[in-house]
C-alpha cells in the first residue's frame, strides 16, 4: 500500500510542474492591462507637458508685447510690409536676441 501512495504523490508532482493555459492567459491579460494603463498615463503626462509649454509661450509673447509698449510708448505695429512682422520685432523682447539677429542677417527683405 505504501507503493501506491508514492506513485500517486509522484504523479501529482509531475502534473503540477507547469502552468496551465488558463493561468498563462490570465497572466497575459493582467500584463496587457497594466501596459494599457501605463500608456494612458504616459500620454496624459505628455499632453500636460505640451499644454504647459504652450501656456509658457503665450505668456512670453504677452510679456514681450507689454515690454514693447513700455519701451516705445505705442502698441506693436501690424504687418506694414515695410518691416518684419510683429513676431520678429518682439524676439528681442522675448530674450531671443541671437535668433533675431540671425533672421535679420539672412533676410533679403529690404527695410
């Protein structure tokens, strides 16, 4: 009788050594769910970063217009076709001197 108990214990150990198909599918489902949640979090973080960058650029543009008004005493001119656009004129007030000088140096537009 002891031999029969050893055979049953041995067969149950060898049968339980691997994963069943259901365990594998449940594990893959859980991993897929975690990856989906992670991708959604990454996408929302990128969107928040873009929104913050856009708000920062708009704030810089508003400060440049306010600086232009305080320096020159008038509102920035609208495109008059005799000078650069308002955006290029405001570059120096947005602390973008190097970019403004580069635009002016490569320009073929006669002022």
